[in-house]
């Protein structure tokens, strides 16, 4: 996100990148807290000027807002956790830039103090390294109103020395800029536009800032010690009281670099989790100042309260309501409890989400970790009707920041001040990654918040099930033969119906012999002396049979029967059946000719009566006109019209009946499919319920064993055991003494 040494106008850009600053153009009373932070693009030039804009690197310098004229006259300070409000976990990457005012070639004591955090560890290191370089170089090269470093120190702006090894830290960016003497933020967004720049939607790495033991904080230190002079440059205290030398010690074991603790999948799932969705400070007049001793609620069944075997007196101290907790004498990698705190003990632990909800009492101040899967939050009915997916059983890690409605406001404030250290301690001890934060004051909301996050994760992973049960079973076949598909009514039945439902030769023949038999009105049989073997059959009449013979059976010997209908207004509907002895034009083998001769008599007997038989005819000669001529020559018909027009009228009526047949067949098939699908789902439902119960039974001994083990373990060991478990869900709530 940051870059260096870009030529811009008369001066080269020494450093540039995105950081955040606190919006100051709109009074804070008129906007929510989350709208006070805006993203800006900062530029630091080789001549010492530092400017910013909201429009990125394409803006000209004259359109930018000036932060300082000379960085060498500014002081760089590290920030404390208490300076960051709800962003305490980002303290390790925060730093102040104090810019003295310059008037009439003199530096005054009034100043602008900006709290900034970079976009990551690399950017943080680059910015601070550039500051150090310019503080040493610009002091000698600057002209005009550039003030030597010694002068700035004498006027109340102490010099700050940074060790290059102390810059390996990370966080998000935010700022708290105070403008005095009429300095305005010209590039501030409007109230509506500002919503698009509230969150710095990038990963941050949280680094713990250990405590010195006397209540003050100390930064994360690399391999060597460095000395920093810190002072209150905004007051009128004597110069000797403003400068305080602080020696940094080496605390390598306290450094934590981890994934972000920000809410998960904000952008991917289009869900925003408001950071201030839960109230931290108790409302005035609504909090009863009850002592922990008198208002500790009794533990609920299913989880354990007051555990903490790491210090033998922890459980007894909790039961007696003793505010002073004796720290554990043993450590986990050198860390006993959150820095700046007196001690940490287990308030309660358990297995299920319901147990966690019951454990959160109204007067408690707790921080906890939990691993939960989405399928564990489902009731039996929802679980049974949900398609099994691997991600449903994956454990997701949550951090729980709980401040009870009846908690002591003073203790709640202290708890908030040390929340960053508490988070770092729990992360280091548990080694859990990708924690999804849950912040609540009402225990009934915890389950709702956790389930909502799990559902967001589910929406990002689930695959769409495109399988649908059709309302109409099979597709209607083409009522007329299509040479491109090659499917007749009989061939379609072979492909779509069960073998048991395929009609036999005698059944197809009986259908053709009916006056309005559906779906067949013609049939072709293989030559045989023993039985009727269907080769093909259709519902498209003589025209369809002619096309099929020409396209598919021009090299075959076949015997068939066809029904021809005529319909008119005066005579109604009349049917005539004629037989067919077919030998294709390409049928020249002696074997086939012998088949025709040997089987003709037997096949004529099998097929039965007909009005006439067409023999020695080619497919091209079998036209509607030719068929009408055959009927007129063979049948003595005088009472109805034997024309192509009357044949076509009968054909249209017959096709309507055939279509209705297929619709009923499709409805029947669809009903059978629905019944089969319902049976399959019910069987799957029973299997899933059985599997769920079996899994619970198998997990029960493991959970009992873990409870017994946790009852004898230290706080850090319990957290570590929870983080190392990848198949057994659970939760731990800690009570921190501050």
C-alpha cells in the first residue's frame, strides 16, 4: 500500500500510502462513533512536507491538505492502548505525529497532534524509517522556515529516536487529529459519502504490548535496547519535567503476530458487523453497584464454574468473592496472565452453545474463546432436513467479550482499557486463528450473534443444488418422427420407461388394431416363424412410417400393419387397416430374400386380418395419395370420402388423443418420482438422525475426559488444549482481575 521516492513537482515523494484519520469537519455529536474514522492517502516529500488527500495519488499537490511543513520539526511518539478507545488491540502499530505551529518564522507551543496507524507491518516500518531519515537529513538541507532539530527541542518538541529493529509490528490505521487556529479538513467527506470510508477493510496483525508490571505499557522490542524521550509537549510544565527517558527492554517472548480479529467475511458475504453494536459503558441510573461477592449466580448444570487449577487458590478465591487473585507461579512460555492485570482465572467452561449462554451472568465481566460448528446449533428437525456438507461440521473459532448489564461501571472501564492485552494473551495461549469477535451485554444475544456469523460462513461455502423434482415426469416425445433424433414413440419408450413397462409385440399389435388405439397407429415386425418381435412402432400414421422405412430400414425385411383413418362431416370417422411386406431397395442378399419368402405366410397369420397388403413398394411411392389410391382399388367404399383431406382431418384428431395420453403418462410418472424422492429423503433423514445420535454417544466419553482434565489444568493449558482440538467443540470463559 505504501511506496517511496516518486517525483512529484519540485520535490520527490519520499513516502506515500493509505492511513486513516479521525474526521473533524462534522461535530462528533452529530454522527455515530464509527463514522469518525476516514481513510486518507498521505504523502511525505523530501523537503519535509507531509500532506494528505482522499482521492489517492492522482491528486495534484496544490489540491492536498497540509499536515506539516517540515517533518524534522515534528515529534514521533508511540501510542498507548488507552489512547485508542475500542481499538486497543492495534496499539503496537499506532504512533503520534506532533506538529508545532509556525508563525512569523518562530515555532510556538501550540500544536496539532495526529494519531496514525499504517496499513501493515511493512508500511509501518517504511514510514518510521523515512521519518528518521528525514529528521536527520532535512534538518541540514531545508531552507526558509526549516528549524534545526536543536531548536525544536528547545521550543518544547523533543527529539525521538527509533530503533529500526523495533518496527516489526502491524495493525490497521486510524487517527485522532486535533486542528487548532482555524485549520480545517478541506477534503472531508459528506455525512452520506463518509459511510463508504468507515472501515479499513484490510487484514491487520495484532501485536501484544506487554506491561512493565507497574501499570505502564512498554513497546514490543527486538534484539537491542533503544532509548526514547517522551514528554507532554502540550502543557506548560517545566522543560525538565517534560522529557522523560524510557529504556526499552527485550521482551521477545511477548510478541504476537497473528491473523486479524476483525469480523469475518464482511465483504464477501455483504454483511457488516458494527463494532459498536454492543454498549460498553453502563447507562447512568441503570446499573446496580453490587459486589461480585453478593451477586455471583449459581452454576448451571452441564458446565463447570470457578475452575483454574493453575493456582491452587483460584477456585476458592472465586467462591469466597475475594477480589485479589494470586497469580499462578507457573508459566506458559513465560506468560502467566494478561500484562497489566493482576491475574486470570477460569470463570466457567463447557461444551454446547446453550451451556455458554447459561454461564453468562448479568454482573460478570468476561472474555472467552469458543469453537463451534454450524450443525451443532441446529435442532434435530433442521439437521435431518439439511443436506450433509463438510463445512457444516467444521469448527469455527469465536472470541467473546461480555460485559454484563449489572456489571460495575468502574470495573467495566478498566476491563475495556486492558482488552487489547487480554485478547493478545488468549490468542498466544490458545493459538487459535481467525477469531470471529462477539461483543454483547445480554447473554440471550450471544447465541444469536454466533449463529448469524456461522450462517454467513455457510452462505459463502454452500453449493447450489440444481436438482429439481419435475412436476411433469417425462418429456413428451415428438408426435411425428424426426430424422435428426431418430426417435419414434416405441424408441422413446425404450429410452425413458422401465423394461417392465415396455409393451410386447402382441400388445403393440392390439393397440394398432383398436379404432383409436394410443399411442401406436402403425407397427413393424422382424421376420419370424415363432413370435411377433417389434422392430419399431409409431404414432404419426402412414407419413411417419414411410419416413422411418426410408431412413432406417432400406436394407431390411419387415412385416407390418398400419391404421388409416378418414373423417368427414357427413360420415364421421372410418378406419381401414392394411398390411405391409417390406423389402428395402438395398436388401439384395439371398438370406433376406429367403426370409421374406419363408416367413410371409406365418407373419400374415400372426398379424391377422387387414383390408389389403402392400407389397413390392418403395418408400418413395408410399405417399398419402398413393395410399388413398390403394384403398380405393382394394375396398368397395361409396359412403365416405377417401381423400387426402379427410385423412389429414382424422390424423389431427388422433394426434390430440395421443397427446392427452402422454400427458397422463407423464403425470403418473411424476407422481411415482415424487413418491420415490419422498421415500429417499425420509430414509436419509432417519440415517442422519441416527448418525447424529451415534456421534453424540461417541463424543460423550471424550467430553467427560476433557472436563476432568481441564479441572486440573492451568488457565493457559486449558486455552491451549481448546485451540489444539479440531474435532471437539467447547468454550472457556475467563475472569480477569485488573
